[in-house]
C-alpha cells in the first residue's frame, strides 16, 4: 500500500532534553507494531513526530506516504465540546473537503457507516458531551475509519475504556492490519501486545529493542528499560554521539 | 402604553435610534466571536484586547482629536500588536498565554490613561474609557456596520476550520488545516469588533456585548451553531432593553446595555435548559430508555 516509514538516527527532545535518543529503524508497510516502555519514555513524542506534529531535533524521518492518521490520547481532547457525533466523524473527510468543500451525500453516508461500524449507530445527532469514555474512544475510531489513511498511529487506544469496547476496537485494528495498512500503537498491556502485535518497539528514551515481539519483550530487556527511565538530568552535558 | 414604553423613545429621538442601530449591528457580529473565544477558553482575551487598544486609540486622539478614523487606525495597530505580541511572548518564554496577556493589558491600560490625561481633560478620558452610546455619529455607525458585515462574511468562510481548530487543534495540524492562519484571521476579527464596540461602549466595557451573551448562550444550546444563534438573540434583546431602561430610568446607556446582558446571563445560569441551576434542582423523572 505504501513505502516504509524509516527513522534514521532520530532524536526528539523537549527543551533540548532528549525524549527519544538516536532511534533508527523502520515500520515496514503493512506491519503491526506496538510501542511499549515506561512513562516518559518518549512514546507519545515519537508518534507525534511521525505524524509531523513534533519537530525532529536530529536525524530524519522518511515518510513516503502523505496521509498518516493519528489517534491522540483521549485526555488531550475537550470531551464537553458542543459538537455532534456525526460531525466529529465527518472531520475525517478534512483532507478531501477542506475548509470550504461540499460534503456530499456519499461522504455523509460514509461517516454514518463508520459510526455504525464502531457500534455508535443511532448516535449521529448526540452531542459528544453525553458519551462515556469508551463511547468517545469509539467515536475517535469512527473518525479514523473515515480518514481511511494507509498509516494509522494510535496513542494508548485502549486506556480508560471498558473490556468490551477494547475488544471491539481491537477487532478494527486487526481489520486494518488485514487490509495491509501500517498500524503503530502505544500500549501498556504487555499481554495484549504478546497476543496481537507481531512487532514491538521497546523504548525507554534510548531504543531498547525493536523487532519480533517475543524477543523484544524478553525479560532482560524489560529490566533494562526500567533502569534507563531515570529521566531528566539537569546537569546533562550536550550529547557527544555523532548525529 | 406599550407604545409609550417601547416605541415612542425611538420614534422621538434620533440619537436613541442611532444608539439602537449601533448596538444591534454589534449584537449580530460580536457574540459569535464570543462563543468561539469561550470554547477556546479565551474568554478573558477579548477584554485584554479592549484594554490593549487604548494606547493606539490615545495616539490617534492626540494626533487628530476625537476622530473615528484616527482612533480606529491607532487602535487597530495597537490591537494587532497586542495579539501577535502576546502569542509570540508566550511561545518565546514557554509561559502560559494568560499571564503574558495579563501583563500586557495592565501596561497598555496605564500607558493609555497616561497619554490621554497628559494631553486632554477628564471629559475626554471618561469618553474613551466608558464610551458614549448616545454620542455615536455617522462615521462610527458606518464603521460598526462595515465591521459587522465583514465579520459575518468571514465567519461564514471560516466556520468549519474554526470549529475544528477549537475542538481538536492537533488533528487540525496533522491534517494540514492551517489552524494557525485561521486563528490569526479570527483574532483579527476580534480586534475589529472590539474597536467597533469601543466607539459605543468605551475601553472598559467594549466586550460586554461580545462575551456576556456568549457565556449565557452556553446554557441554551448543545451545538456551536445553536449557541451562536442564542448569543445573537440575547445580545439583541439586551441592546434594546438596555437602551430603553437607560432612557426610562435615566441611567448611563452603555452600562445599562451591559447590565441587561448581565441579567440575561444570570437568568440563563438559573433557568437555562443546559446545565442550568433550576434544571438541576427540579429533577424530572428519568426517561424509559
């Protein structure tokens, strides 16, 4: 469906403190990858950088595809915003419609079908403020369906949602994988990662492991990740490693 | 009797008709902007802008006296400078935008008052600070009408990106929606409307017709569009009733209009169907499904 997303010695930072340190590798087209690691390990920052929302400090991110859909962490959004579910789903049409383009009957039907597919049929006119956390996450998945992008980035997609919602949404992720889309998800549930995700990137600021899930999650690596998460060193010198 | 109360004042006095037209024109354009400001949690920004334009207005006043054109140009320059300056300042210092705005607004207000006091008397100062709804002349009226027309046209074009940018700015950025550019256009509209309102309500209350109806409208609708209609309706009501009240009770007109809008806000907080106090107290029986 598209070329690989290649990271070449990528460093991302907040205030010069690296959040992701000298990361190289690639997300192959059609791969299904989990990113795991302790809090503050740069997982969200990496996703945002791939989506073009965070500046790349050093190195390069090669994106041969033009459309990348990002599911943000739910807490980043104002869930009391006065907007109807169908309108949120239709935001997924932005690339095609822009600020002024007409939204035809076909586009509307597509958004309604997406709501149906995530189990929110009949919610079209409901304001998002009336949704539970799980329903809101379903709605954001509906928007992803409408976006129909070849690369999909998910930031903690199953956090704060009930088990049934998580199972339903996971089915969508499997469908995307089956359709040959590239899917990258930040996750915390290692059991889930083992079960469903063939590839894993274990990140703790420095990349710890990247490859087949079993190897990447081997116990030694997990231990190492915990040790490396000591975080922010006020006195840190400038990194000497060649860029 | 009703004619005496509601129609006769306007039929009799030209300056009241002018005041009414001026306030109604503002009531159509400013409240929608207020709704967007509220949704972006920038309710205080408009107020800061209204104070921020004062040095520019004062400069225009010093150069050309109470001329609408000179004061508007000065105010426009100052308003845009404050908007861009506050944005740049908060990005550069990594601080929160609201603290930068608070600092700017205090400096601007003090500077403006100093400039005007140094070159004119307290009558002019009062006029600039508190406005004079009844003193709205033709140039001021034309400017208000022009600003309102432009605002409504621009909002019609910018509606979709503005809602998107309010609801999910990082989605907007990822999809290449140029949220920043739309935001800049929006802030430009706010500056223009504050300037127009300034002609009638003065620096201190210029945003009364922008923010109060918008905040009140939150209690009447669950969609952005509905909120905008409600806000415009409330502003129109507040304008007419404020002017009538000031005429019958012989109180200053600008504050009366803003007070009327304030009363509408209180009623909305109490009796509005969305998150209103009454709706919460008088719990109705739950629905069957």
